[in-house]
C-alpha cells in the first residue's frame, strides 16, 4: 500500500485523468470499493440502514456512489447534503432512482432532520471533506459536524461511523484535527494511505483502516508518478511474499546462524529475549556471545542455543572480547550487537575495537562477509551482516565516523531517544518528522534505519520507505525492542535481504503485540515475553 502526501495524490489523479483514467471512473471505482467494504463488514446493519454526510467534492461523490449501490443491494440509504452539490447532480438522481432518500442541510435549519436520521440509521458515513482541507473548519461544515458529534454522544446504541478517505477535519499531511472531527470505527481510504493518517492525533480517529482502489495499478503506465512512489505502508500480503522459504529437505545449516552478542550482569533478560526471538523467526542455529558469568544463569533457559563466553569486567563485556569474537565467527550468517550491553567504558572499548582498523595496518570494518578469508590487508576477518540495537547504538554514536567504518549496510534499530543520540537532534524534532528523519539519515549514513515507536518507520538508503501501521501501548514495555532485534537478525541469518528482514520483522513484532493484548484482554499487562508466544501465531497465519 503506497503512502502519499496530498500533493502527490493530486498529481497522481491529474496524470491518470490526462492519460485515460477519467476522474469520473476513479470516483466510480472508489465508491464501489467503499460500498463493497461496508457490505462485507456490516451486512447485519442492512435493515437499520446507512446515512451519508455528503460534501460538495470528490469525497461526497464517492459517498453518493456507495449509497446508490447499497440502496440497490437492499439497504435503506439516506444522503444528507452538507455542502451544495452541482445542479442536476446525476449521482443524487441515481440514488433517488434506486430508492434512496436525499436530505439537504440548507433546508434543515435546526438540524431536526439530521437528528432524526442519526437516530434511525445503524451506519453513518462521513463523506463531507477529504484531503487538502485547511483548518480551522468554518460555516455549515463545522456546525453539522459539531451537532453530529454532540448528538452521537447521546444516542445509545449509536451508529457506527465509517470515514470516507479520512475523517472530515483531518489534515491529511500533518495529522492535525479539528475538535469537531468524528472518531471513526472504520476509515476506508482511496488508492493510497495519506501520510497524515499515520500521524497523531489523526491516527486516534481512524478506527480500522482499509484501502480500496481507484483503478490504478503498480505497473499502470497512465501514471508514472504513481509508479515512482517509494513510500509504502506494510500489509500482510507484502510480508507473506518475503518470508524465507522452508523446503522439506532443509537442515539447520539451510537457515543460517544468528550470532548475538548481548547482555551484561544488569541486563540478562535481553539475551534470552533476542535469542529466542531469532529462533522463533526461523534461524537454524543461534549462538549467544555473553560475558562469561551470565552463562550459568541463562543456559538452562534456552537449551537450543550454543554459547560463546566472552571476557568480562565485573559482569560486562571487556574490551579484549573483540579478539574472541573475531576468532569464533565460524559460520555466522548474521550478527546482532547491543541488547543489554550497558554503557561501561570497557564495552565501549570493545565496540571501538570491532570498528577500528587492525593493529597490523590494514583496514578492518564491519560489514558483509563474502568468503572465509580475512579482509584485505587486515589481521581480522570481516563480520557478517549486522543488526545494531539498544546500547550498541549509544556506544556507536560515541565513535567518530562510525557510519563510514561499517562495510555494507547494517540495520540500525533506534527508538527516538537512541536516534537523538545518533543524530544530535532532540526527540521532539524526530517525532515531529519521523518519516523524513529516518529517510534523511538512512541516506546520509548508508544504512537501514528502523525508527521504532508508534507506526515504526523503516528507511533504506536507496529511497524505499515502509511504515508499519500499528500504534499500541502493548509494545511499550522493557524488552520489546530486544524481541524485535532478535526477529530481524533471525530473518537476516536465513539470507533475507536487509530491508526485507527489517520490514518483515517490524510488522510481525507489531502484530505480536496486538495479538498478545487480544489474548490477555488488555495492553496494560503485555510483557516482552508474551511476544515470543504470539509471534508464533502471527507467523502461522502468514504461512496459512
């Protein structure tokens, strides 16, 4: 699902119209998709009927097309015209011809007809305003929305609200909202997800989000602008298409080795969470490199893992551990650095030694391993493809020119606080422009950025960007990020590309949070360990 700005969507529609897909046909396609979505999801409301608040623009047209179709399918359908439509509007005439009713706000001075209609219908379609509006709202639109919102608060049971493209009064670029905007139970958006819908406070008004087409396809030559769009919102179908295949004749070597360097005396749980997540993601073998005192504590909790015991100082990774890592890469096909490291100087020295050239005078960076040989002119072999998370990112930020010292593309998984350390920006600046910030630094650093948080953003240096459309407090507990990092390195170990590993991992992680909250009946009680159980169900659903 493509993610667009208002300007981009207007350009797409204009170009398509000029090249053989007229606006009228786009409207018919959008309205048909809207009607079908309502019929599929809310057929039990057919006898209660559907009321549409209709504006003067394309959103109003989409709503009238949908009402006409629903009327033909046996629904009691009513349109309430909020802003004047063109004289002899064929869409209104079609609705009347199919048995629908048309009411006009201009003739309903005290909103008596609107009040009765709200009480008499089971579904309310909000089709007054679409993209491109400017706040604040004024005039009749503001009055109708305010009256509707107040009336709905007093009706029991109140009708379900379906927003057409976006809730009226939402800025589709910034996510700003009018205080009179209606909270939807379902938003049916057209052609592409509008960027502002994934911003707050707008995101709180959407309810469930469904996309319907207007007649454009990814290879449609009628709109080169459409083809050029690189921002996407991830859905189940996309993730299904990327999952590594698992042949019946496979063995553990087929699915790679995830080498996870993590943990310290104060953060033992990070090791288990990331290690188990890598296994649950399908890695054939997980090797856990930890400060040696942690082994006795952890080994019985993950018997499937193999272990590399690292030199330590008071339970944290010592700087001399770098040589041990280099000597024990074995067949590692991907590596995760950082969960539970802590920020002690000795661990910072360990990270610095991984990044800096060897003492033999050659340059040894971190990046993709292309053979069993050592890097040219170096006494150290190159490390496998990297995922860097948590304290590993904070330690990384303290190293000069760190981005240039990583050979190949690493996957960086910062939350907003860690992103602030890496960039020097303030958290509020990052949160205000999450997509743009992730894209800017992915391009500048040459590495994949997974900017965690509500609606996680994954940005690739080549310009591709994906947004995970999930915002849930179920993921806001300690250790959740360790699970995400483990899933990503598990996919990377299986040979999945860096971007695909990051996007699929983030989507599965988000869905696991939602499923855990569903199982427990609340998002308040979800802990990171719950995600390990739920992710199995999420992956099972993807595979079936």
